[in-house]
């Protein structure tokens, strides 16, 4: 697994937690941890905070690579990545270049996740790239949040994933899938807000 653009690491740590159940595995988080026009710019404390949560629990199979996506691509073997999450700078040209540069890294069963496919402001262009890719690869898009595109770029799609992409071609099944994952995400978000409110109340 590789993630391009990790920032504070919420999504990356969630992936690492899932990977604990499927060891052996290898994971790479790639970011300069300096920020950009879309994420904002920030200092070294962001990466330091992420390391404090990451290293002890996931450090045996996960690596935080503080470098550019191009520099990281030079260190990752071709054909070795099963799952790639693209979440870097969100101009159309950047999203397109990131995918093209990392496609050779994908394994025959490779799947790409593209973040923010439903954002149409502030110069975000992922939705443009996503529209192009849907015509080339099996795909499914979640619309809630800021949108998430799921793209099968490998030649050997696992059977269960094949059923998932097939469901995306039927409006009824696609709607049921989207509604299900939307509810699951909302439940997680609601639990987090309850915990935060409880913490704030306890500190008063």
C-alpha cells in the first residue's frame, strides 16, 4: 500500500490499522510534510505528531517517506503496489501526473483510490481526471464527503472486487452501496464527535 499525500495521517493510520490483520504487508506514506495550496502550509510539528502515533504500532511494516512523490517512486519497485491512494495537490495536472508516474508501480491486481472527486471549487481538478479515467478502467465512485474514486488499473481483478465494480454499472445496486458506506462513515464521525464533546466537557 502507498499513499501520496498524507498530511496529518488520518486516512493512512486507518489503512495501517487494517493492514495489521493481513500481515505480512508493506506500507508507504509519501509527503514532504510542508503543505501546499490546497492543504495549507505547516511546520515540522505535523510529521512529529504523526510519528508519535505511527512508529510504535506500525513501524515494523510502514514507512513515512518525507520526500516528493517522484523521489519516492524511484525507491519503490515496479509492480509492487496493490493499493494506491492519491491525495496530493489537487490541480488536474498534478492528479494526472501522479497517476501516470505511479502506474508502473502497480501490481497486476492494482487498485487506485482518488480523493476529492466531488470537489468543484478552489481549482480542484481531480473530478476532471476522474471523468477521463472512468472511460478507461473499471471504476466506482462514492459521492459522500468530498468524493472517492475507486479504480481497477491492474489486469487481474480479484473476484470480489469484480463484483463491486459490476455493481457500479447498475443504478440501484450502486445507490445501495453508496448509501451503506455513507451510513458507516457517518456513524464513525458521530462517535468521534461524541468522544470529543465528552473530552471537552471533562476538561471544564
